[in-house]
C-alpha cells in the first residue's frame, strides 16, 4: 500500500508540474496617493481612466507602472504536419 501511495504521489507531482509557467500579471497604471512618499500606491489599473476615477476623491495622481511588462503571446506547442 505504501508503494502504491508513493508512486501515485510522485505521478501526481510530475503531472501537476508539467504545465508551462505563467507570467505574473501586472497592470500599466499606478495610483500614487498623497505625496512625498508618505501615501499608498496601487498598481492595479488597466487604463488611465480607471486610475483617475480612483484618485479623484481621495487625492493623488496616476503614473505609468515602471514594473509593467505586457504579456507575450500564450505558449502553443508546435503542430506536427498531417500526412
């Protein structure tokens, strides 16, 4: 029974780790609240308009996220030609 459990656990671990890794999602706009480095920062906005709407009542400004990296095309395995 222990041997079966060990084999099953190993197989599950190999199967679970076989997918290609996914990039961390970042967003292009950051809201900087308050000023002089004493406020908060939220870099979770897809558009400038979303960011502006968020800071409009709270005070602050929007800026480009320096850590933003656009996602590349999704991975696709090469196709084998049909015969």
